[in-house]
């Protein structure tokens, strides 16, 4: 902004505010007589609060979304079903592991906390290894076009902020 435009903006602002500043404070108060008052508008009912989606539902949604994105064919369905089942088992297993951590967290000292987190990381690595093995079979059943698409889908997923942005 230049000095000229800053000065112009100040003059416009002052011309808008000065008349209001000269009025007594009572001029801003609004009074209504009961006969002039409009009937109060009934409060709009609040929208129902959406029930939080369960972890199992999130997993099922992720499985369905991935099935669509990967364009799984009926011939690939057996491999897909194995892959999806491992995803479900991994989610259940991780939920149990996290629940164990949650129940003991309040009484954990720093060393226990670190050990608990290491167990979660180890469990995650084991689960991912199982998932990678079943995905390899599914990937092997894909056409070249599906493989290119899968590569793009997983590249996009890997660059998701939750999973860490890949800088290139």
C-alpha cells in the first residue's frame, strides 16, 4: 500500500466513524415498546449430532474405497478377500493392543510408557508385513493398467499428511 492510498483509506474510515462518535451512547441503544415488539422467533432445533464412526466402520469404509480405487475385478476377488480380511484382523489386533496401553497408561512410568510404545510399533510392523504379503498376491493378479493405477493410489496414500509427506 502506498502513502497516498493509506491516507485515502484513513480519510474514508474517519468519515465513516466520526459521525457515530459524535452521537451520545444512548443513541445506539434500541428501545422497543411491547406493542411494537415482534414475537420471538422460535429457536431452530439443533441438527442431530452425528454419531462418531466406529473404528470397524472406518476400516470397512477404507476397504470399500480401496476396492473401488483399485478397480478389483471378479476374477481378482479371492485375492482381494484375503487382503481385506488381513486388514480387518490387523485393525482388530491393533485396537486390542491400543486398549491394553490405554488401560495401563495412567500407572505407567516413563520406561513402561516407552516399552508400551515399542510394542505398538512392533505389532504394527508385524501387521504390515502380513498385509504386504497378501497384497503381493493381489498385485500379481492385476493387469498392467491396474498395477499402474495401484502404484498411483499407494503413492498418493503414502504422501497423505497423516502418513508423512514424501518430498521429491
